[in-house]
């Protein structure tokens, strides 16, 4: 069976890398013949620092599906088309939007040094913070603050983009049309109903919709209707998650491809 994991708030907590306890359990799943994949809102650049290097060859989806990597190499990158991008830039200028905008590797950031997003932004200094005009393609836009965020939301509704709202921070997470985690999984050959999904936020909805079994970490009102079950977020979450993986790893058969190898 394929096990697909979001990172932040799912297997990666308090802004620190995935713990050895969880990593060891993931490797046990692979030893059993299962396949482990990662699907995050982070670009691949920011996935690598929270995963030990022995996991860097695993299949990864970054930017909510805009970047797909396999065997340590980026195999697909999808950016905004120029017409849509020009409209987004106009909104940024009109409503004084501060942002984190990702290219395929480098990024442009205009937020404050105190914003919570800084904690997860390129912690190993693998990329450069460059002027917006130097990014091409642009794969994801996080609108952090604005002089009228409600109006920005209304304007975004008229554009052909995918928008996720991070409720706790009020951040708008914008991806190109047709880009989501399920679209990224399909590029890796994942089949509808033939994987288990673990997540915690609205950007995991499409991934949950097509999963055989979906586990939500913590509580999210948008994701809840698409979840098979919930694991409460508390001080014991890592142990609870590891026990759940043990049970699921034993219950579901290994991936046929992995058994063949």
C-alpha cells in the first residue's frame, strides 16, 4: 500500500524536522513492502531540511502539487500562465500585499522578519531571496498581509486559480489552475483509492477525496468531512501516529511494485 504524508502539523511538529521515531516507523513500512510518499505545501527546497537525507530520494510533491520529484530529481514544475500572473501582480500592487512567492527553487519575500512563516522558510539557506521579476516560473503565492484582505479574496474568486486559506494566520495560499496534491500524486502514478492519506489542513482535501483511507491529524473543519478518522493533536501525537501506522501497515497488503522488487 502507498502511504502519503503531508508534513507540517501531520508528521512534522513545532517547526522542527520529522523526529527519528517517526522516520524509523516510515522505514519499517518500506521494509514491510509499502511505499512512502510526501505531499506538502512547501516547495521541495523546504521539504529537504525537515527530512533526513536518507529520505531525499523518496517521491515528493511540493507547492501543493506544483512541483513533483522522484528519486531526488524534480520531474515536473507547473507555474502560473502569464495572463493570470499579471492579474495577481496587479492585486499585489493595488492592495499593498506582502508575500512569499516561490519559483522552482528561489523565492521572493516581502513580509516581516517576525512573521511565523520565516520559521520554515529555507532554513538551510539552499536558495536566494530575489526580486519578484527574477522568478520564472512562479509556482505558488502566499499572500501574507494586505490593506484589504477581504477585497483581495473577492478579486481572487474571479481568477482561474486554486486558493486555500490558512485559517489561523489568515494567509491566502494560491496555486495555478488544476494544481493540487491529488494532481501531483497522479503524476507519480498513484491510483484513485489505492493509497492511505495523512494530513491536517484544507490543502489536503483533494488528497483525502481520492484515498482509500484518510487520517486527519488534529481538527480542521474544512478537512473533517473528507476524513475517515481523526487523531487528536496533543502531547502524545507522535506515539499515537506511530501506533496507527503499525496497525495500518499490518492490515493493508504491501505495494505490488515493492513486492516485485
